[in-house]
């Protein structure tokens, strides 16, 4: 069996509205409510499910303590400028090993202290 | 800066094309590599200074050992807290048959679920750290 790509992953969040607002503003993703205690962030042909802590029967007992790296076509300087314009602190930036080569990355924390990397090839 | 000023200076928001990678913190990197290569056909990638990843398509999963966590990581890196969905072109019946041959138990499904770009047919399994892994086909 050959895996093509990730379709989605789930992260557990303390406050759905806070996370939706953060990711929409910072990453320009679209959001979709999926019933009580659940939402999705849509981009490209993938998505991230947001599960409100304790609200969903499919939620893992432990919180997803995520490090997630997103790819954008915006150059590093624009990523950094946008992140700063959003009032979000950059923890680190520079070259990193991406899945298919070297990426230029900016690291930030999301509201649940997940480690989020925004990168460009 | 006011919220309005901040929004104005932010200009056009960046656009996300896809995920590049994510990190799984695992109890035993060799055990995880054996599982994901055998069951999901991923390729083990060694990179940097002794780092390990599982590669597939244009994406990868970086593996961190729970007893050797590097500096810049998530707030609470915990084995078994992941919940991931992978896409394969293999039809569902063949996915199920393959999992049977691998001796991997199906914990939910098969059945339809809401994928990122439409309805997927999915089965759920557990990996060696008890992460919930969904294997799906559009």
C-alpha cells in the first residue's frame, strides 16, 4: 500500500473560537463548523480538525501536542512580515530540512502552545 | 498598534498550499519505522544529526524519541496523542485485505467519513504508540 498524502489530522484545543480566529488570520485558511465542539481548517486538498477538549467521542484522551509544518509560496521575508503584522512572536527562523528539500521556515506557537512552522521551498 | 492598523498592515494573508511535515513523539523509533514501512509502505529517511523521518509523496513525519526530545518542540510532546488520516489510491477492500495480511486490527470502520475535499472511505487502526491512524481512499 502506498500513501499519497495526509488528508487531515486532529488537534485538541481549549477554545474553538480562539483557534479558528488565530488560524484564519495568520494562515489565511478557511474554517468550517462540523457540529458541536468540532471544526475544520481547510487549505489546498487537506484540512486540520479542531476538537474541543473533552467534547468528542473520537478525541484522544491525551491532547495532540503538535508540531505541524505548513507550506506556502510566499517568500520568507513576507511570511515573517505577515506573522509580525499579526502580532505573533517568531521563536526562530532559517533553513530547515523539509520533506522534499531545504525549506526556509518561521516557527511560532499557536494559542494552545502547539509548535507551528510556516515554510517555503 | 490598533487591531485595525494591524489588519491593514498585514496586507494579503499568506496562502497555505499543504502540510510539509508533522512530528510524532514515539517510545521507540525503530519500532515505529518497522510499523510504518511494513503497514503503510513509507520510506525511512535519515537526516541531520541522527534524525529520522518517514517519507511518503511530498510529505514526511519526523520522529522524536520520547526519552530524547530536542529543544524546540510542542508544549506537551506525548506518545500516543496523534490522530492522523492518510490518503492512498488503494480501494477500501484492498486496504482491509492488506491490514489483515499485516496482522493489524481494525478498530473502527470501514465506512464513509468527511475528508478534506469530499467523502472518504476509511478504516481506523492503532500504531505501536496507540496513535489513532485513519487510512482512506477518495
